C-alpha cells in the first residue's frame, strides 16, 4: 500500500508544471504556467483618454485573472474590491468563470482543482501595456480557450471589455454548451464597508432590471443608510454580452441572454459560491 502511494506521489511530482518567463519580440511579457508561479497582483492602466472615464482594474496570476474593478474608488466597485490575499483565495470562486459541457462532459478551464488533474493542458499569460491575455490549450479535450481584457478609452463611461474565444483544435466535431461570465456583480450604491460589515443586509437593497431585452442594469433600490429618510440611488452598472459563432461558411452575431443568480441556477444549494458545481451537472469523462 505504501509503495503504491509513493509511486503516485512520484508520478505527480513529475507532472508538476514549472512557470517560465519571456519578453517576446513584440514587447509582450509571457508567463508560461502562470498559475504555478509565485502569486502576484497588479492593475491594468487607469488611462481612458481626455474624454473617457478611468476604470481601476486589479488582476492576479490565478484562475481568470481579473479579481476587482470599478470606477472612482473601491466604494464604486463592479466586482468587489479585494486585497491581494483575499484575491488569491477567491478569484476562482467569485471571479470570471467558464462552465463547459462538452459532449455531455463537464469542464471548467483555467481552474486549478482536483478535476483539472485529469487533463493535459498548458496555460499562458501575456501582459501588455494596455491589456492582459490568458490562454489554455487542453490536449485532452482538443480545445483551446483564450481570454482578453482591456478597458475602453475616450468613451463617456468606464468599461471593462472581456473577450472569450473557444477553438476546436481537433478534427472531430464537438457539442458545446457554455455558461460564462462574472460570478458576482455588484449594484451601484453599495460601499466597500457595506459589503465587508453588512453583506446580508446590503443584499436586500440590490435590484436588477432590464434596460432592454438582453441588457441588465444593477443598482440599489434606495441609498443604504441608517436613517429614517428615503434617498434615491443614482447610477447603474450594466452588462452587455455579444456572441459570435464562426463555422464553415457562416457567421452569426447577436446579443446573448443574461443569466443571473448562479447560486440557485448552477451551484448546489448553499449560502456560498462553491468551486465545485452540482453533481447532477457533472458526468465524468
């Protein structure tokens, strides 16, 4: 029994990926196996041009990178402001996530969990002056996943643009069902103190309305304050998603319906956002 355990440990040691670093000829800084490197955090440049609205955006070298972003200060966060230590711990839970059902088999790219140990993949991060890019090439599934982040410039609102590209690298056709996006989106009107000290009470103020058929607006119903006075909440956070399906001889572009409340829709019934999904959603390969 001990010899079998020792053999398994030795096998896992050989499979450990080692981070690599390279400054490429086009000026991009490449980190191979970025999620195996020592943890670090940084910000995208808060530059939006003379006519734009700056957006602060923090990222780490774990999961899908972006952990916090918003406008003005941490009291106007769209994704909750987290210190670096919390960000390393929570990025895989409440950050951007991509749930895939590939030929009836479940997989979540960019996660570093027990399920990912059954796949052969390589992951890279590229850091540029105005954006970051992530890529996972999964040899087992024959798929590649590419994510890019950058902020908009010279626009009357602060915005983070995220693009996800999934490519079939094999010669076989695949059936893919996809649920992708930010696990936790904050409404306007909630301060960082509200979230950290009165989280459950603050959630009662949250409101989601559709600005159009497929564009949700996130805000509080009224201003959160401990006074017997009704104060209206101003400002909205919005989410707009566009999808493009490129196949042989055709291209289809259109808005995608937003999905809200992932805790009850996808996750097991709980008061937390677990890393694993409901068991009836998973079919082992």
